[in-house]
């Protein structure tokens, strides 16, 4: 019989193996990712009455090329380096800024923000509270970061089905934390730019759970290698994971793959930095 829903999976509820009750919403969360989880709150801003001189000072001091413009605590515009080209240092920035038309709020979903950015071709949105006061900024980079390496129920179900079809196994599924240093990788390469993003999410408590298989005391990473390697580099002791327990002496294909690639621990994974290689000859 195939695994089509969580009701088809044996859920291990012993305290040492599971941190959640055996309910569908608790095992695999479907909560939306919200703006408040990804927005930047410590934002350098300018006042509408200030001049181009202040914009240049902020660019030199921060290295950023754009800033929100506020008036009485509310976002009224965005000023970028391109907006002040040809302007005098004494010119007011209000006539030069791009007026703010679109805004978002902390409780809006990142999916809705992505739609706004794509539809109106904007890279940044001011975040405001219910009173319209500016509280932060959300960027297209934040949107991308919120979508990369998402763990969906389909990923878990697909792998459970694969185990059942290939090996005739009856897996137990639980959710809990796993020790990072004991994780065994099953892919031999990760990318430095992805590690930076995953490290950011781990430090802010936003990382998606791993998917791991536990067989004969070994923890094999099925999904989430960038998260695992990033946590290892940051010396994070444990990560949240969906744990698939297998009570079988049959060696899995992923175990053979890891052995053939001589992957015994996360330190064996090669980190590729594509920024060091030129695209053009």
C-alpha cells in the first residue's frame, strides 16, 4: 500500500524520539512564512527634509545604495544612488526620491510579498505597523531566502513511498532534534553562497527541518545538506529534523553511495565557491 497521507505512517511518539504529538499539523507544519521573520529592522533611513549630501554620507558609511525616506515616522519614499546623479549636494531629497506606493506589514505572508514584488517590479518594500509607522524593510533577497530548501510534506511522503516500494520497509516517522556532529552526508558537494543563506536562517531560528534516516544508530541526511553543513561550521549542536526510523538490516542505496564517496561526516563534504571562478573566458 502506498503512503498518501500522515495517517498511513507509523508515528513514533516515545519521548526520546519525538518532540511533537502524533497529529497531522504538529508533525509537518504548514504555517506560512511571515514578513516579520525575514525583514530587517535595524535600517538606516533618511528624513524627507534632508539633502543629497546626507544621502552621499550614508552611502559612504554603509556601502548601501538605497535608503527609505521617512516623514513623521512614516515611509514616504525610497532614495537610491541613481536618483541623485547630477543633483547638487544642497538639493532636497524629497523631489528626487521614488514615492512609496506599495507597503507590507509584519504579518503578511512572504508568498504575497513575492507576488507584489514580481507584479510591480520592485526590489524593496517598506514594512509598516497598523498605524502606518515604518518598522523595517523587506527585500527580494529575503523572499528568495524564504523559499530555498523548503521542506514540504510531499518530500517526506515521496521518500517514505520510495523506501516502501524498493525495500518493502515499514518506516516510523517522528520529529525531533538531531546532533549535528553525528550526521552522515549523502551528497559530496555544497555551495558557499547557499551556506551563507542557510547560516543566516539558522542564527535567526528560521531553518527548515532536515529529513534524516536513522538506521542501526546512524543518521543519514536525505534532505538539507546546506543546512547541516552550515550548522556544523557554526558549531550549532543540534538541528530540527523529520526522522525516518528503519528497523532493518538491509543496507540502503544512499548508505552505499555515501560509503563509495567516502562520506563519513559533514567535514567530508566539499564546499564550492563559484564566486572565485570567472564565467567569461
